């Protein structure tokens, strides 16, 4: 075998892998930052994506159990002949129920509670089960003519099986504690706990009255050959026209998935930010690693290795490390997702069974390799241009990278970021804007760094002392790291601040302001003839009626002259279907309230009823109904048609804990229409609230009382769980950001070592060098973090406007915590990184650098 053949064997793929393995094994401690950046980024992505897929799959698998049937037909009023004939054509319902909110009294201890009553016929549910304690209560309550009462409510009020519950005009024995049932909502059940009774007792309660919101549900078991999607497509528009609705277990699954849309968007944003920070950490860590390998690469070239061979050695090494990081990150993410169901258990519509999803696992591993290769490629390009002379004479500055190669890598990086954003957001426009925003942010922070250095040069304070002058000189000295450090610090702070601001605006969507003058007790379904008597009961308890609000129910009959039935059939119509199908609860008054602002038009306080009636609509109604000032809308007010026109459009703050309305009529029109009232008052404490509720339930069993203290308690509990999860996930981004800062500061270690040696040789003391470094890193930290936070204010405003569709009120926390925290962290990392150099003798440092 000749020498050429021997050489080819030695320098083939096997030789490259051996060299990559030997070099990597010797440098494993130096690659900790690299692997940590990959692991944390991949862990965040895998945990969120795996949990989201598990949630979606569990909802899909349990959708029949959630509904209790294959499909239901429901209405909020007794069904008409047309709907009855449709039900008959389907073979008749297999079960039915009537549900409504009502006050319930417990004679044992005189306590009262707003509950969700549901009267069900025998045989339901057909899928899933009613879980009770004792177990046989679910099968015995129909025959015994008793009630199943929410288990938590029974525990709170010390109610035992055998005690009684009074609902309206009837009193029933409590057969057992209700633990779970199809169709119940976890959050709403905390406000109005469910109570199940036999369907035959509903009429006897006497609570089905005018103005009461009653739900009529008809349950069906579909034959195996029935196409539920086709049934929904063909039958739902017909039922909509008859004020009824069709829900299949498939549509229920989709609707439940949409409930978590904003929460999912935020978690995806967390994953994206963690991944971006991880990518920055990869680039920073590899930049340090390659700088430490300059002499080794030069020696390889002196021994005959080609440029491509040295490049491939480190490319193989980085790919293998990316594979390890991807595996570790994927395993960490799979373990992390196990905590999600524990943290937000009460928010989930189903019991989550966590399984490992192969697609997510493969995605995590591949993502680790792709991230490593892609974001390490730019630093790796420099290995192609290292001169063999560096084996003999260390050069700080290597040859310039190929502009074409660098441009190609940067283009590939932004394509990767775009594709990943699209995969998470499922919207090419949002993804494009996000990537463009990231690029603009890089450019702005880089511009700020350049302007800062030019300003220092131009307005250099020559009169300052030695330490102050030297710290500023370091910022624009030859081969300075000012640009890269400010860029990395700024981007990391920008992403973390955006994460914090986004968390705030997401939680603010559900927050409630419990102001001292606002009512905290709302009396619903008060009949007009009961108003004076109810008001007297309130005053007898030394309380005041704060609001007496009339409610008139109506439906939209036509919009701009087009009947709603024709609009439903028009596939090109952009009018939201809820406007066409919803039974609106409207009111009339002569003034706007504190939660409203007139955006367009003129408010009309009163009218005599002659001509077209001017009304005020909320901005979201105007948008969904595709109407503007002057447009005509006809309403069906319980059989009477009213012609109205849009006189004003109001911006309504729906988050305020008070009654708000999409449609408001002026005084003088609806006073004689069939209506009921809503009265509000404010009780000073829970005892007085309970006392009033007991009296009202005893005298007026049809009235439902909503205690906002309980609502606030439920929402605060929900928000605390969401906030805990968000902060927990944000912690990953924070740790990744710290790793990025470590890498960025370590990048300048070599230059700092040489400067320290020169300064000490010239007579500078160690404490002076430390102060120079502290001030330099202070400038870098304060400038980078300030730039990042200010830019995050802009990005958060855009996210609030276009993604979360809510208002944005910035918090001062990033300025009070993140800004000083990042600055101090940069200073500590910078100083600690240089302490070993400062404490060592100059000759020892020079020998280490030469070696």
C-alpha cells in the first residue's frame, strides 16, 4: 500500500471522528455553557409542546365523556314545533335535561348558596359517569327522588347524606355528594356548584319564570354510520334559525381547545424566548470555544490538515454535542411536563394522562442538533481562515470570514427562526412580524452601541481620574467587545422583559378591581312586581340598593335590512354568528356609566318613540356585527319588532366587576316591555351577606344571588395558579439568559488578561484594575439592559394590540428589578471572570496565554 493510500485512510471519515472525539473529550469542561444552553432551550420547548399535545389528545379522547353523549341539541327557551320535528326525525332524544342557576337553602343550618340546578332524565350519561360518594348514589337518586349535591359545597356547609336541600318550592333529601359529572365546568362550579335532581321535579320548583335563563338540553347517541361533521354542517344552520343549537362531541373538543388559546400563546412565547436565548448562548459559547482552540487548529494545519478537515472536526464535535444536548433537554422537558397538571389541575376540563409523544421527542432531539450546527456555524467559519503561523505566534485577529459564507449562515438562521415561529404561532403574518421585529431589535441595539462608542470618543472626559478614564477607554479600544456585549445583554434583557410584560397583560385580562364603592352582591331574576319588596328587605338590613337595572331580552331580526336567516346562509358574510344567534339581555337608561366611553356618535338619553329608535352599542358588537353609525338593526323583542339605528358606539371595560351591556336603549321605549330587574347592594362583611341571602331565599325563592366575594376568591385562586406556572416557566428563560451573559462576558477574557498584565507591569494596583473592570461592565450592563427594556415596551404594546387583543399598562418591575439585576449580574460575572488573572503573577498569565 503506497503512502497516498495510507494518508487517505488516516484522513478519512474515521480519522475525523476520532479527532473530534479526542479533542472533545479533552475539552468537555469547556463545553458546559454550550450544553446548558441547548438543554434549557429544548426543555422549555419540549415540555410545553408535549403538554399541549397531551391536553389536545385527552380532550379529543374524552370529548364524549365530557358531553355524556355523541351530540346534543340545546336551547335557552322551550323548543318550538320545528325543533321538535327535527328531534323526532333523529329518532327522538335518548335523554334530556333542564338547567338553571338558583339559590338553594339547607334547612339543617339555615345556610344558602347559589347553585347550578340540573334536572336529568334516567339513563344519562351514555359516556363517562356521574361520580358520587357513596358510589351507589349516582344510580339511586332518580328512584329515591333526591338530590346529588357538589361534594365541596357539602364539606363547606357540613351537609351529610340524608340532610335536606330546598330549591324553590320543593325540598328534597340529599342522596350523596357529587364529585364529577359530564358537562360541568370546573371554574364555574366553584362559583355556582352543581346540584343534580330528577327531571320530573323541575316544574315543581316553580323557578321556570319570565327572564330566568333556562337551558334545555336533548342528548343523543349516534348510530355508528352517522357522520357527525356532516350532521353539524347541515343541521346547525337550520337550528340556529329556530334559536336552538347543535353541539357534537367533536365541536365540543375544538371549543375546549380554544379556551386555552391565549394561555397557549403565552406558553409558546416562553418556549420561543427560551429557545432564542439558548441559540444566543450556543453562538456565544462556541465563539469562546473556538478562540481557545486557535493554537490547536494552527498546529493541525502545520501537520498537514486542510482547512476543510479542521472545519469538519469541530463540526462533527458540535453536532455530537448538539445530539447529547437535545437528548438531555428532551428528557428534562418530558419530566417537566409532569408538573403542569398538578399546578393547573382546577383549570383543566379533563383529567390529563401524560404519555410520551414520539413526534415531540424526535422534534426535540433534531432541534438540538439543528440549533447547534446552525448557530455554531458563524463562529466555526473562522476556523477556515486560521493561519498555521498562529502555532508559533499567537494572533488576536484572525483573517476575515468570507462575506458570502457569513451572509449564507445568517440567512439560514433567520429562516430557521421564522419557520420555528410559524410552527408555534400557526400564522405566517405573526411569524414574519416577530422575526422582522427580532431583526430590527438587533439592529437598533447595535446602533445604540455604535452611537455610544462614538459619543465617548467625541466627548471624552479627559479631566477624569485614571480609573474612570481607563474604564471608558476600554469601551472603544482596538478589538473591543463593546458591540457584542451590549448586543447580547440588550437582547437577553429585551426577551426577558417582553416575557414579564406579556405575563402582566395576560393576567390583567382576568384581574378584577374590587373598589370600595362597587356593589358586591347582585340579585338576579327579580320580577318587576317583586322589586319594591326586595328593596324593602335590603333596607331592613341597613343596606342600600345601589342599582336597579331593568333587563329586556331580545334577538337580532335583521341587520341593514337583511334578515338573519339570509345572513346565516351567506357564506361570504363576515358577521360573527354569535350576533345572529344570541339572546341579548339589554337595558335602558339616560346616561352612560363609569365603565363606558363614547367612541363615536352621540349618546341619546331619552326619546318619545316616534321614528327610528337611536341605540348605543359596544365597540365589540359593532365590529362583530359589521355595523357603524347610522346603520339600521331590527330587534325581535319577544314577538314585537323594533327598528333601531346605531346612534353611538361605546368602548366598554368588560373586566370591571359590574353589569355591562352590548346594547343600551334610551329611556322612553322599553319601560312597558316584559322585563325583569337586577338589583345590587354592598354588604360590609360575610355575615351580613349570608343573613340577607337567607331572608331573600326564604321570601323570594326565584331570585338568584351572586356574591362577588366568592367570585373574587375563585378568580384569585385561578390567577395564582396561572401566575405560578408562568413564573415557573419564565425561570427557565432567566437561567438561560444568565448562561448567555456568562458566555458573552467570557468572550472578552483573553483581551482582559493581556490588558491586566500590561497595566500591572506599568504599576497599576489590583484594586485599581478591579475598579476599572467594574465601571466598564457597569456601563455595558446599564446601556444594554436599558436598551432592551425600552424596546420590550414597544414589542409588548404590539403583542397586546395584535396577538392578545387587550390594553397594555406597563409595570415598573423590569426597571426596578431586571435593570439593576442584569447590571449587577454583568458586573459580578465580569469581575469574577478576571479575578484569577489579576491575582496571578504577570509572567504566569503570559505563559498560560502562550500555551
